[in-house]
């Protein structure tokens, strides 16, 4: 059964990097796999901003898309800040039993140092962790501390969940 690995954490924590590594590993095993991320879903869902309602809409749209892909035996690596616990809980309900919540735990200072998209440097309005609170998962399926672990080490943990 295909699963959805839902990567959540601060911008710059390593969500997309880990999602890409997971998809690459799954493809090498002959499985079908796709990455869904905030930028991709925003392109599909129109002109959403970063209000709580817009973020929720984006997360739930991604969850529904992931469910459809899983139903067609496509593994999904969903990389979303998804800062609000209630929206992540709703995403878990939509996707169903194949949902694996992955908390990409990285100190905000390290994320600001990495800043791959320049979001912190630009002082993006409503920035999660700066102006908008991030609600960490209370009991994620997997926690990856990316300031302390390599991508390969994190990938090994993720692969344990692929059966």
C-alpha cells in the first residue's frame, strides 16, 4: 500500500530535501512516487495567501491530492510547513491509514542560516516561526533532527517505514 509521508517543520528545516531523497529512493526501488510541496499546490489552487484559512485550504487540497495518488499506488512525499496542528490532523483524516507525519525538527536559527529561498532574509510577511507561530506535532510518527543528522541518515529512517 502506497503511503503519504507528510513533512512538516520550519521553512529551511530540510523538508523538501528529504522529500526529494525519499522519492528518489522509492523510484530506484521501482515504485511510483511524487513530491507535493507548497509552491506546487499554490500553483494549482490559485492565488492563496498565507492567512490561517488559506494555509488550511492549501494543506487540505494537498491531502486530497495525496489520497488520490495513494489510491492509485503512488507514494507521496508532501513537504509543507503546515504550521497548524488542526490542519495537519485534518490532512491525516483525509489521507487515511497511509499517512505518516514526519516532523523535520530544526532550530529556527539553523533554518535562518540555511534560508534556501531567502525568505528569512527578505523578512517575508507572516513568516512562520517569526511572525506566525508554528505548532509542532505532539506525537509525530517520525522526528528527524536535521541540524544533527545527514540526509542519508534521515533517509535510512524514512525507508524503514516503506515496508
